[in-house]
């Protein structure tokens, strides 16, 4: 059936030699309309994706500013941490919480030993030993919280002092840190004294008549206090590193999250572009081959009145005056009557339509812009 139809149309075209140009333009127009329809379907979600990408830009700008303890806000250039530094931060955080848990447990046990001296006997019997544990945990929590506050503000003060000295800022900027520094020092002194009192209460040597126990009472007392503060000091060192990088790390994590989500959207756009290009290629190939069949049956590729224009096109291509991979609008419009003789011109007439939805030049440039981020 296709052969008979082709033969019939071919016979008609031989009888009407001046309509080849119109036939070819019709094929090009039909191809363009099919491409528009298919591409519009492929890119239907593109506006929503583009909106989400713009929101990613806004979120990055919103969280890209780091405010030091002293001085003006600073815009960080990402990535501010290497993969090795990120792993170190994660390790320090895990270690910090382990040490914090051990300190809390250790202090809870020590303070629970004091429970019998402060909790009435009736309450201890009523709760069957759990009262001492609650008492110990409550005091340990206060102790650990006070240490955390003291060390954190101490490091903040030292960091502010360092920034002021390095950047030669007004030393008056340091005044606002003095109240927290004084309070931190008071907490450290109070915790040290509390540890001493606790050791005196718990330490059995305080009521012992043994000479040996009396001799080691002092060292044990010091050791009881030092164990707590050695663990607390380790926690403080870890907290110093975490405090210095915590805000920057939050900014980095936000940036990294936005990049991961941006990569997903970028992949969707890349797949859309590939689908569009493949659709355009297949449609053009289909209509080009069909048009060539019609031209062969008609015995000509163009109308006789365009012979001069066709010869000019051939000459300019052979002399490299026309780059077929970079056809522009002016060149296409000039040679449009013989566009059916050159695949590059035929393709340009399809893909350069200003009504083409979100394709090629605009679509490609958006994807490439996103790729560079």
C-alpha cells in the first residue's frame, strides 16, 4: 500500500514540478509540530524543577554567612572542610558524647553514695534504693551542666580575645564577654570545692582509725577529685574543637544537603535534555528520509526557479564559507527555499522555532549553568 501511495504521489509530483518547495516546507512544518508536542510532554515538569533549584540558591545564600564571636559577618566559600576534616569532626563529636556520658555516669555513682546522708531514711525505704540514684543523677547533671557552661564560655572568651588581637579591633569589644567569664570561673571553683566536699564525705578514711588509711587518705582524696576533672578536661578539649567548628559545620552541612538535592534535579534536567535531543533526532530522521523518498520519486530536490540559489549553497559549503554545524538565522532565511537539500538547514528550521517550549538553547544553557555550581 505504501509503495502504491508513493508511486501515485510521485506521479502527481512529476506533473506539478513547481510544488516541491511547498511539499518540503510542509514536511518540515509537520516535523516541527511533532517535536514541539513531544518536547512539551518531556519537559512538563521542568518549570517546577527550575523553581526548586532557585529555592536551593536562596537557601544557600541564607545560610552561607558565618558570624564570628567578634567582628563582622563573613561569607564562607564552600566547601570549607575537606572530607578528612569532616570525618574528624564527626569522630570528635562521637567521642565527646561518650566522654560526657562516662562523666555523667561516674558523677551519678559518686553522688548517689552521698544520698544516705541527705535523704531521709523513710524516703529511702519507700523507694527501695532508687532515691539515691535519682539524687546522684540530679546532682551529676547539675555538675556536668555547670562544667559544660564554664568551659564553653571560657573557650569563647579566649577565641574573642584572639580575634581582637589578630584583627587589631577595639579591646572594648571584649567587655561583653567578661560577665560570662567570671561566671564560668565561679562555676569551676564551685565544682572543685563541691568535688572536695563530696570526696570528704564519701572517702572512708575520714572516719577510719587505721594508720595506713590515714596515710593514703590525702592522695586518695586528690585522686578522687582529679579523676573527675581529668575526664572533664578531656571533655573541655573536645568541646573546644567542636565549639570552634560547630557553626561552620552547620553551614557546611546545609550546603552539602543543598548540593545533594541540586544534583538530583540536575540529573533530571540532564535526562530531559537527552530525551529531547533523542526525540528531535528521531523525528528529523523520520521526516528527512520520507522527504527524500518523495524527492526521488519526483525526480528533483528543489524547484527549478531555485537552481541558482542551490548552486550558491553548494559552492559556499564546498569553499567552507558556511559552517554546517553553526547555522545562524540569517543564513537559514537566505537559503530557506532550498533547505530540503541540506540536512543542517532542515534541522535548523525545526529546532530554531521561537515557539519551541523550553528546548535546546535555553534548556541547554540552564542545564550547563546548574552543572557548574
